């Protein structure tokens, strides 16, 4: 039983870490890509 609880805690920690990493990546690189493409479209006008 202790092993199952430990396994669930490790898996939950990994999932939480992945979720935080994805949100952080989207906030940082999403803004960078949006700015890059916005500037690119503005230069064509």
C-alpha cells in the first residue's frame, strides 16, 4: 500500500511539473511568436 501511494505521488508530481512547464512555455514563447508574426505581417503592409 505504501508503494502504491508513493507511485501515485510521483506520477502526480510529474504531471504537475509537465503542466507547469507547458503553461510557462506557452506564456513565454507564445508571446514571442505572436510578436514575431505580428511584426512580420505589419512589415508587408
